[in-house]
C-alpha cells in the first residue's frame, strides 16, 4: 500500500499579505491590526483584505508583479528558458484567483492579467510535465525542484509518487538473487 502525503494546504493566509487603502470612516480592529486611517495604504493578511473589501471598507491595491507589462515579460522569459524562472510570487496563481474573483474592480486590466497568469501557469505546467517525463524515462532517483511553487509541485505529485513506486518495485524485483525477479513461462 502506498502512503500519500496529506493534502497540501496551499496558502498561509496569515503570512501572505496585500496592500489595502481604507475608506471612510476609520476602521478599528483588535490585536496587531488597526486602527486603519482613511487614505493610508497598509499591508494586511489576504483574509482581512478580502473581508474588508466585501464590506466595502477598503480598496485592494494589486501586488507590483500584477501588472500587464511585467507579466508579459515573465511569460516571454518563461517561454524562452528551458529551466523554470522564478515565479512572480510563491502564491501567484492562488493570489491572482482570489483577487480577480473578489476584487477585480480594483485591478486594472483584470481580464488581461487573468489571461497572462494562465499563460504563465500553462507554460510552467508543460515544462513540469516534460521534466517529469524526462526524469522517469532516465530512471532518476531524485530531482531538484528550483523555482517551483507548492501548487505546481502538487499538480504532479500523485503522478510522480506512483511512477517512483513502480520504478522502485521494478528495481527491487530485478536485483540479482531476488526470487521475485524470476519470470515463469506458461
């Protein structure tokens, strides 16, 4: 029986933050957050930014990388390079989805950004599949996963685990002196 890792919890919502610009009246919050003064931009956890946005208490300022020109550059670089280029953010796909689903009115050129991020994702996943295919066909035992996000790794996790388990079984069955490796003619 194969033991699979627990499901991936993709985002640490308390660490991941976005910048918000609060509206009138001032908002007070208990704990380490607030009070928020109108017109000032502050970094807050994504969950709080989305909550304030939903209550129409703030405007979400998109991250610097969430810009059409920067994303076009990233897409072209990703297409040119054989290896993975650094992702715009460790959570670029998740953050894009959250912000475009809940605050698209605060993001200029939201549809273009959605398309560019999807293009970057598709390019990176295609590279990942090619890398995995090469890894398995060359019967490697380990791989270095530079510049991949957790979500990208998670998309190919089950396939790689199954493949590695099959390779392990084949290798152990074919070792000299192993009675398991004997083939029977019928």
